[in-house]
C-alpha cells in the first residue's frame, strides 16, 4: 500500500531563514510519481512540482529546491530565504503506476509559518 | 484560480439533511476526482471519474454518498442524511489526460453539519 509521511506537523521560521520540509514515502511499485502541493490560507491547493521515480536529479526553481533520494524513500523540499508569503500548509503526495496513477495519496501536511 | 470551480463554497446544514455539491472541471480534462479534507489532514481520496464513468470509490464513501458525472463534464457529490462526522472540506480536482499529470484543484466546499 502506498503511504506518505510528513513527520513535521508545524514549523516556524523567521523571514529569510532556510527551511526544509521532510517527506518519506512507501510504495511497492518501482514506477511512481511524487508531488508537492501548497495550500495557502485561502484553501486552494497549488501544484509545485512532480518527479518520477526514475529521475533522481535535484531540482531548483527560484527559492525552491527538491531533493529526491530513492535510497531513503525521501523527497524533501527546501525553501531558501523564506518569505511571509511562503506561509502555508505543504503536502507531499504519491501516485503509483501499478494503479494507473488513478489514486493520489497525500501526506498529512506540514504547516509552515514564516514570521516577519 | 486553477480553472476548476466548486459550488457552493460553504454549506451549513442540520444533521439528517441532504446536501449536494457541484464541481466544474477544466473543460478539456477527462478525469475528475473528489477528495475530503478534515482539519489537520491531507486530502483523502473519495472517488474519481474518467469521462462519465466512475472507476473507483474509496471505502470512505459510505452508501450515503453518491457521485455522478452525467455527461463527462461537471460532477455532483451528494450526501444523504448528513452526520456531524461529514463536516469537512470537499475538494474536486481534474486532470487533462491519463498518467501522472498534476491535478488542478478547485477551491473546495466547506461543509458544516450542526
């Protein structure tokens, strides 16, 4: 069964600090996709990134970066020089090829508060 | 705005009443998903449609819940005889094609059952 664990329930940082959000996943499938979504206070989930299981290259997009390590089944998300607008709940999610990518399993989320 | 709309945004109802929510996906998207999100949790899969066909339902979807997508466009989620435990945010998402594309989420319908 697929499972996503985000052990950090809440994180508070001061503006301009770097912060890493952890994501650990479980799957029996060798082919899968991992996602990160952002849910700001307004409530609408916003897609941030998708990675497939065969691509372990780290990715950087502006202040955001992602570290995918299959050896530890982790897909961590780092925000560099955090800003107040980064305050939100962040969800990691997993979708398996064996299920035809039909079902996406989300973690419980990490609430990030960036203090000015 | 992702292009997925949901109506209503908020619904307050008394226990035992029936409620119906609507989701309008992005027009060319053929897959549509319903999720439920409770406080402090991630979205939990309820069901999904490929065009008008409902292909999978979660065990979370009791017989009081029913979903339809009659013409493969908009979808409705009905809850009959609501219970206080049904209070949650109900999210709709759509995908353009098969595979692992990212889902586009609507703003959700927040249901409060008194």
